[in-house]
């Protein structure tokens, strides 16, 4: 583990029966960077996030977070250590309000038991007030004040994605994993989400691991890009190198997409 890295994957192998989802995957995330993972559908991108967050347990290799091996820990313990994520398919409580969904993201930081919390008096009340203050700051940060009391199931898709991001932030993460945060969004919603991702990185100083298919965005905001094909690394490096890498172009980008991503980055 390098001196400025906060999260490392070492020789990760993930297999489902005869299918090898990840094969000898290794990389490190620095404390100050946006790290993008790209590749064709089925390449293993979400599998990496699932391994980091504890939903999958790799058969081989180690995942190290702040010098602690977390490869075999369950998801709730990994979340408590400070690794939060969003999901490609939004996983919110649709019948609950925005505030209530964000408060659910504070569960790992709550110290009171069900009895003192249920009484809603003394320590239970004080803790509720403290966590509500954190949630209100996130609501202001993501500009969703008008949605705070609305059931998330009634919100437009792009706003639900923003609430999902807010719930991940409510965990007070040390590393933030974003699984296709732009999927299904229109141009305006993508621009808003990109702005919030940059603000999280620059203002809150949280390193970000992002899986995304929007190559214009990836090349614009990422510090490094890791490319997978059939569960194996085929390239890793700064966006300027990745977009012109012949193997990446052949496996994923194609000439037209590579040229488009380069033009879009230049225009920005």
C-alpha cells in the first residue's frame, strides 16, 4: 500500500461457478483523486464495487482500507469503517420522505439502542437532533430543500438519484463508490450530477470511485481510469492516455467514441 493510498485491491479473483467475474484485479485509490472504472457491459465493474462494499466475497486476494483487511467483512461493518456507495438501480425507501431516507443513512453513526431511541427523550432526543443537523447540511449541499418532506417514490428519476447520493453522504464516508450515477438521466440532470460529484471531491475532500459509461464525463473529471474487459485489467492511467490506447479503443471505446470523448474534453 503506497503512502498516500486509502484503499487497495490486491490480486482479487471473484468466481461464480465456472464464470470468472474478476481475475487478478489490482489497483489502489489515492486519498485525493477521482478514480474511474470503465469497460464493456459484463466486464466486472459493478462486481468490483460489490467486493469493496462487502456484497461479494472474493475467493482470492485482499482488499485493504486504511491498512485494515476488509475482504471478508460484512457490508454493515465496511459501511461503519467509512465506505459508502450508490447503486445503479436506485435502492431507496420509496414510501419514506427524503429526510427519512437520509436519516436511514446515518444508522451506522447512531449509538443509542432501540429503547432509548424509542423513548425519544434525553440521550435519544439529543442524538436525533445531532443527526438531523448533519442531514440538513446534506440537503442544502445537494439543493433538495423543496423535496425534504416528499416521499421519494413520487420524485422524478433524476432527483431520486440525487437523494441516493445524499444517503451515501449521510454515512460520512471516507471513500465514496458511485455505480453509474448518470444512468438514465437527461443532459441537464447529468450536468447537475457532475457538478455535485466535483463539489464532493473538491469541497468535502472525499476520494471517489466511479463506474460510468458517459465517456465525456469520465475523461473530464477523472484523475485516473481503470479499464476492464472480461474481468481483467487491460489498461490503467490518466484519461489522456486511456482515450488514445489502441487496446481500449478496440475493446470498448471504438474510434468514433474515442474521438468524441477527446473533442468533448477539449471543448470543456
